[in-house]
């Protein structure tokens, strides 16, 4: 009895797995890109790191809600701070960006300035709204 049940189960598995399943044929597509044949380049930007000197000072309240900045001569901390400078070789415009900036925001700023060819301005969130990619894209291209 066990043999018959095992035999029937085996036959069902063989018949079930051996059925003809028609796979849908899809045409394979491929795009060949020659990265050395670019044309119609967008405006270029330059990025570099600059070390800016600093000296720590103290803020003291002098009157109602008025403050004074003073720099002690002897024991004030001094040093150099790294900042990124994004500049446009065809103009005098540049923007200094602190290194503690969020990576996603920095990436969006670089992407927007490269694609829209609009120089980066502060405040950055306002810049991202005004340098909208949909101004240049054809309406049939979906943007996120």
C-alpha cells in the first residue's frame, strides 16, 4: 500500500513538473554608449577644498538683545577649517559649502546645478525649488 501511494505521488510530481509551460518571448534590447563621443555639454563647475583660517571669539551681551564679538589676544583657539568651494569657470560666481552638509543635499545641489546650469545660491532649499528640472525636460519624461 505504501509503495502504491509513493509511486502515485512520484508520478504526479513527474507529470506536474513535465508539463509544457509556454514562456513569453521578449526581444532583448541593448544600448551601446560611447562615453568618449559626448556632444552638447552642459556648463561646467569646478569643485575644490579650501582651508580657511579661523580664530575663536566670544559673544557678550552689551544691551537688551545686542551682542558684541570679541577676540582675546592670547589663549583663543586658532586653526584651519576645510570648506568645499563650487565655482563656475565661465563666471565669478562661487559658493562655499561646509563639510558637515548632508550628503543627499550636496548631491542634489550638484545635480541641479549641472542639469539646470543655474548657479547654486543660498538658501539651498529655495534654490532647489527655483532650479526645477521640469523647466527643461520634455513633458513625456517622468521626473521624481
